[in-house]
C-alpha cells in the first residue's frame, strides 16, 4: 500500500495541498496523476489515519459509504460531471488501467442514491435506456469533505520532505531541480527558475 501512497505524493494535483506547493511532475499525464491522487485518498480516508477534528458521526458516514478504491474513483468521476453507467466504467478503465464491473458499480450507485448523494436522469433515446448519474448538493458537499480531509493529512505528511525553490518560493516534493550557486547546492522547482536566480545574483 505504501508504494501507492508514495506515488500519490509524487503525482497529486496542485491545489489539493494547502499553501504554495508544487508536487506534480510535468512529465506525468493527467490520468497518471489522477490515479495517484485517488489511490492516496483511498489510503487516507479508509481509516488508516483520522484527523482529530472529524466527528465520530462523519467518520462513520464516510466508512459506511466508501470502502474501497473503485468507489473513490467513481465519486471522483462524478465530481467532474454527470455520467451514465457505461461512461463511468469506460472512464475508470481509461484512467486507472483497471476494470470496474457492472456488478460492482451499480450496487454502489444505488447506495449513493439511497443516501441522496447522487440523482439519476433518464436520457433514453428510443428504446435504448440511458440513465445519467450526477452528484446532488449533498453529494458534492460529501465529496468535497473527503478532499478537504485528505488535503490536511497529506500537507502534514509531506511537510518534512518539501524543499522551497530559491527563486519563486514554490514548495517542491521530489523531482525538483538542483544546481550549484556560489559553491552551494540550491533547490529550484525547474531549470528556468535556476537560470533566473543566477541572473539576479
């Protein structure tokens, strides 16, 4: 499990960690860092570590609704926009390289609907049924809560490993650029900042 967490720290999106932090590798594709992001969320929210400010009721609600990685990714996909069942399965496979079966997906969607976290709209064309699922206001609030919870946890976890770019002040987790300036090895977020810093000194 830890290797997935390490991958998350290297790939997670800018903005999910508080402060001026840069952790995304510029060579990674969107699907790669999305996968790393959700794997990290699954690790944190499933109960391996819990922030002290979470109420017992909130913790129980999260654990009752979310139990594995595939469910996290379904919520992530729905947070990006409404999708029908086949679309969820297709996007899940494309972005994670893993298979999401209908037998796993639809019971979970039903569970979310019972909790009023999602709603469905009938977009059928002719005799071909097509139900589209989207987050409700309650569902969006719930999903945002998962991300806020994880953001606080990861910020604390990676803090000791962050370096600050000597030029622009961006904080870097791994994959930073290092150059010798004035006989001292300095950390930068990229070679462009290193060059700019040298011109200023």
